């Protein structure tokens, strides 16, 4: 029997002028981008937290603290690759990832093929095991007013139990 674990991740970053919008390691054309110490890719951050959570490996802030200058302006792809390494060090493989992005604008569906391909590549997964959804907050709260983008993600990881000696 295989050992299955699930994890949940959440992230939110403020939308500001003068920053590129990065989601899933992909640049999305937009007049605003996400503010943060790294490239503020909320999708990659939420997925990394889901994977780390599934493996009981703390969170993204523990492994890549925003007080550490080496992560200033860092592409979050680096966090994704390192997270995959951490998960595999514990002998887990990724089963699937599912994420919901809450954004009033821009419309994300046209960019999903590129974002899905990027996630599959970064986390070394079959494209069919990665899922993205987009929704709005109906004009309510900070995400609804277009002041932020939030992401919820879940991930399933698995490993075969060690052979008994
Ligand atoms: Mg973040």
C-alpha cells in the first residue's frame, strides 16, 4: 500500500504599479504586478506551501525567509525547484496539484496553457496532474477591488513504505 499525504497552501500579494506580474513562473501581461521580496509569484508560493505541508516540512518562509538578502528579487522558480528537492529527499513523489487563483484582473484563462506547462516542468510532473482554476471575489474585499491576488492550492504526495528487513 502506498503512503498518501495531502497538503494545503495559501498566499496573497498586493498588486502594485511598476512590477511584472508573475504567476506559475510565467510573465502575465498586466498594468500591475505583485509586490514582494522575491518576484512575489503567489501561485508558486501557494503550491510550494502545499507541497511542504504535505511533507510536514514547515513552510516557504522557513526555507526562504524574506529577511535573507539572497532571496531579494529571486525568481520563485528557485523556490519551486528547491521545494521539489526537499519533498524528494523525504522519498515522496508528487501525485497532483490543484490551485485556485482569486484575481479580479487580468483574465487568466488565456494564460493557463503556459502556466500549466510551466508548473509541470518546474515540479517534474505530467501535465495532466496539474490543475488551475481562476475566480473573482465579486468586487468584495481587497482581491475583489483588484488590490491583491490570492491563491489557494492543494497537493497530494505519495511514497511506497520502506521494505521491512
Ligand atoms: Mg508569497
